[in-house]
C-alpha cells in the first residue's frame, strides 16, 4: 500500500492512499487526526503519520466490534 510512495507525501498522495476527497483530506489534517507540517502553504505529510492514522482507526473499529458482540 505504501511502498510506491516517498517518505514525505503531498495531500494528493494522501488522498490517493486513503481513497478520500479533497475536503476529507483537509479535515483530517486540520483536526490533527493525521499529523503533518506545512512548507509555505503546502502540507507535507510523513508517510508514517498516515500509517499511524490507519492503525489507530483499525483499533477503534475492532474495539467497537468487540463491544457490540458483548451486548
């Protein structure tokens, strides 16, 4: 999934990796859910931050699923 990308990504790269649109990408960055930095007006996103975001989301989903099973 991440092998074809550089270590520091553009917002367009993030949109492609996560299959999301422009608005959702900016929402993730501005809310701090995906860590990034800016150079001038352009966001730069370390690839590891996108990986961390995905892993955190998976863990939350697993916990919610397990909770539903217990009910």
